[in-house]
């Protein structure tokens, strides 16, 4: 049943005030055959963890609340409903004895949002494990997309570029292959060393990542945020060498012979912006990459501060930061 003028404040991790003109909770797959899904809604809402909501959300908002984890073969293959909490699913796989996604633990949001953003952390990306994405294609019905169909890239996918075409209903994962532990990214190695662990298990890595995230990132329940606000920028080799000559302590992560990924948090920090901001919004004092709602912030406040961050970083380093969060409604002239 569609309701009118529903507040979305508690449905977005930034805690920003927003009102949906019309709101429909999607709890059962059978609802998809109704007239409300003949065309794309104006907003598909999952866990609300990667959104920058303005105060008025026009049109229809569909809140995906489909839930459930199906262990399909007993050997590490899972089909998970789109509204299932992501962290709950990662913990479930580890407890069931199928590691692989331990680096992705404690990421806020839902399973259905994970392929859209191709979520990643500490050297891992969810696309490594996805074997199929099940979706409702507006005007057509249920479809299944292969990983190749999804066009996964760095924090990117087909779903981001065709926002009005699909509503993800469930995702299939394969964790049957035993992969080497990923220990080289971020502070995982030093945290394991601090704990006196020289031969870590997947559980050890999960515990280390959990500790790192909790020590660096604020709990959105107490301090509204969307996690990493900006993507880590990728620059060409010439720009990297220019920057490295001026900043020899700058961390970097080579992608190939021509491009290098730089940590956006380091750039923001070195631009002198960590912990700065206004009474309402600012950069988190323990992790510059995270923008936080300090109290009574509105979407326009966050947007204005993020633009200031982008301009200052560009002036200092010549590097353009691209937001990882999605602004809703989209800026004028932008689709999706």
C-alpha cells in the first residue's frame, strides 16, 4: 500500500531530513507484478547508506525490504534477498565456514545495494564473489544478469548507469573457492601484528577489519554519515610521479602500468581539512574521508561542504575528487 508524505530521516544513515512524496515498502516478490512496478520508481531505497538526500523526494520511493539467505548447494553458494543486511550476510558466511568476504565486513547497507556500488574495502570488491544478479526489469519482468552483464568497475556497475531499468531482488554469491587472505591493504597487517598474530585465519582478518573500522569510522546511529564520501581517485602515471615528487610519503596503489589509485582520505587530510567544517557538518576528526552530520544538518549543508572539500583538494593537488554517495534528487541535468 502506497503512503503519502513519509519521512525518510531514519531510513538514511546520514540522518538527513527528507520526505518522500509517496512511499511503498516492498516486502514480498509478488508485489512486483502490481501496477506500481510497470515503470521505475523515482527512488529505490535500501539501507540508505550511500545516499545524500535533499529535503523533498518527489514521486514514488520504493523501500526494498525483501529478506532471507538461502544456502543453495552446501558448498559455498548463496542466494540472498536484496533487503538483507550486508554485514549480517558476511557474518553468516564466516560462521558457516565459507571465508572470502572478511575484508568486506561491517560495511553498512543491504545486499541489493552491493552490486550497484560494487562495494569494496581493504583490497576486496564484492564483484569477485557475485555469480548472478536477479532483478525486475521495468516493463519486462524478472531477469537474471551474469557478472559480465553487470559491467563491474571500481565502485561502478551497469546499474549506476541505467538507474531506471532494474530493481535488484536478490544476488547469488560463490564462496566455494578458497582464496588467499588479503592482508596488504590499509592497516590490516599492523593490526594483526599488534595482536601478535603471525598466521591469521579469516576470522582474525574479520576481527582486525572490524576493529579498524570501528576505531576510524563513526557509528551512524550516533553520528550520521555515509561512510566514505568520495571515491579514491585514479590518476595517470605522470600525475602520480608529479605528486610523489612533492609528497614522497603519499600512499599509493598501482592499478596497472598507466594508472595509480590514491587515497582520498590522505589528500583531504593533507589539505588540512580533517576535523574541519561547520556546526552542522564536517570532516570526521579520525578519518577525513568521512563527512558527518554534527547535528541538524540538511542535505544542502552536506553538499556545500563536500564542494568546498573538492575545490580545496583540487587547488592543492590538482586531483579531482568524485563523490561516492548518490545525491537524491539528482542535480539538474544529471541522470541517476
